[in-house]
C-alpha cells in the first residue's frame, strides 16, 4: 500500500496523518495512532469492545515472526477485505479503531500516574543543641 492509496482510502473518515513506520505506515489522528499499513495488510487498533467485530468477520490479529517464535499483537487486527470497497463502512471501523486507541491511551495515563507523596518536614532542632554545637566546634570556652 502506498501513501496516496491510504489517503484515498480514508477520505470518508477525515484527515489522517500517515508516517513511515517499520515496513509500512502508521496512521493517526491528533497524535493517536489507530492503524498500521504493512506489507501484510491494513490493521486497525482493537480492544475488548471491538475484537468481537473482527472475529465475526474472520479477521486475525497482527502477527510477526522472530527468530525464536511467532508474536501475536492482539491490539491490532486485520481489516476485513470487504471494507476496501466500502468507504463509508471503512470510516465507521476507523472511528471505532480510533476510539479503541483513545481508550488505551487513557488507561495508560491512569496507570502511569503516581500517587502524590505526602510532604514530610524535618523535625526542628532544639535551641540547646545548636548552642552546644557551636561551643564544641571551636567557640569560646
């Protein structure tokens, strides 16, 4: 898939940012990546709310092979082939993928937020300690 094809494909969805990524492109809106266009196909971001739609279409999650094993990425699922000919339906799936990506970003922000630490002030030193410390440190005797 080339850049011009992707621009045309997402025309009914709205403006997208397309950037080089891995062996293809990352597709985003306002900095939120929701799709990957790779040699193997077009993959949309999915979550527990949208995965059943992909399963019903017979789609598979994104997979790649390392030297040691096959890795399955359940957060991106292959777009059903029938949607390449139906730009209105594709736009609906793209909106759902963007929503899934936004939900994932929100969860990530909540997890990484650290609880506020209580401010602990050092105990005040007694006046007697200061005076004796000065004397012992070389004061007059």
